[in-house]
C-alpha cells in the first residue's frame, strides 16, 4: 500500500526584485547615463564642429575659385543702388562677398537667380521684388550647426511664410582689425571697401590673413541681452579705433600705456560694457531695438557690418558685447565692432586666405588677433600663438 504524506511542499524563493534591489539597479543606470551623456554630447559637438570646419573650407575654396577667375578676391561691397547709381558708403544696397561666391560653391542656381542689377536693400521688403524668394533661402554652407537659426524675418512679415524669413549667416567676411567704415584706406583686411584685393596686396601672406571668421547668430530679442553676439548702440563717431596702423592702439595686452593712459580702443570697450549694463537695468532712453541690435548674422546677401562683414578686434567669445557706432537711430548700416564668437567650447573656426581652416582659441592674445586680421602689417606669427 502506498503511504500518503500529509506534509506540505516547501515554498521556493519569491520570483522578482525586492525594492532595494530595484533601487540599486536604477542607481547604477543613472550613474552610467551621467557618465555617458557628456561623452555623447561631446561627440555630437565634435561632429557639428567638423561640419562647421567643412563649411568654412567651402568658403575658402570658393574664394580661391573666384580668385582664379578674376585675379582678385571679391570686394566687401559690390554694386550700386539702382535708383541713383551712386556708391552706398554704409553698404546698404550693396551685395556681399558671400553672394558673389555662390557660383563657385555649388550654389549656381541661386547665384543665377539673383539680379545683381537691383539694390540688395529692396530684397525682402518689396513683395514684388524678383530676388525675394532667392535671398530668403537658407544655405547650409553659411550656417554652423552649433549655432541657432535666426528668428523672424524682413520688416516683421515673417508670419506671411518662409518667403520672408531671415536666412541666417554664421561666417563673416573680414575687413581687418579696424572699426573704420567709409574710409577705404583704413580697411586692412582681406576684403576691401568697394575694392577687390589681390594676392599682391596681401603682404603678410594669405596663410597669415583671416578671410572669414565665425560668429554666433543673434538672439533676435532686443529685450534680452546676449553677450558677446548682441550689439550695443554707441551714439558717437570712432573712425579708425582699433586700427592696427595707429600707434595709439599698439599698447600692451592690458591696454595701458607706459604713461598710464588707457588706449582709445580700451576706452571704447569700457563704453560698450557700460552700455550693456545700462541695457540690463532698463536701457538708455531709446527704443529697445535701437539700443540692442540682436540681429547679428541675419542674412548672407546684405553687404553690411553685422550681416555679412565683421572685424578681428578681440579673441573669440569675449566678455564684451559687440558695439555699433552711429549718430543716428538706424539699422545695421554703420561701422562698429562685430567680432569673433561661436558656440564651440574654447574658441571658433576661421578660414585663412590660403583656403585653410584653423581653430582660434579664446585665450589668444588681442595682439595676435589683430595681426591675423591685417593683410599688410608685416608681422611674423607662429602657429603656437593661437
């Protein structure tokens, strides 16, 4: 006879995680994510920086293709107003070097669609203008992927559609180390004032002269102060400030001369900083958009400072804002400091006259930046200085 056992089977270990085990696993996952996230972000930024470098390389090669065809680099300002055929000192109505290079950088359809006989300042503001659709086209080669895209559009009509959007531009043509608008002799960079510069004019060598520099797109919010890309409105005239040829500005890195006097350029910087502080605390009495120009890099076709032209006056990503110099309450058609900046950690990319692209560190001295910006200063610069 089979004996029946009355004993109950023993219970096994419960299946699943305890609360403590679950918390430990979650903590381990959180630590791994915290360790991996910076590496992933760094890898993404490295890819964006590589694309930015490639964009500048295309601009540099396009400039050399233009040089091969015309024996000069393009002028900083090209064209005259269609209405009166007079030169426009401020650049308003002129066409930019970037627009002239489109045909040499695989953007021939856009280049051919532009009517260069028209004034560029009419583009975007007149609905019947045939260039309207073309100049609002966003060109990836002019946009750094690390920077933000511009907001809004021409004359506040962006809501009407993409046709009126600001296209954006992160790469400015360098007029040199000077705040010298409307004075051809003071433009000491690779791009000249209504003047085409050739290799014979670049006495420092194309490999030692910056052609295109990088800047951050503005925040397009005049009520918000973003340093260094926003431009303060300085109501004065400072022709030639920062000009490398001026002995008043050839001072030690600290900006103080032997006699204790501050250099004109450093005085200019202090005034810009003061304007920025005033803007933070409510402004200086003008309209908000007049005090804080937030539209840096809005277009690639307008031959104006802050749009397509800039200067090499400070190392990348300075603690000072840009500073516009005008005695009137106008747009971007005036001289000023529109200098190097980027969203890349530690510096920015620049293209030199020989087509090479290099990374300028934010720790580079001001003197070296000025030397790299001038085409005929006679300086000898070692590559380890930047």
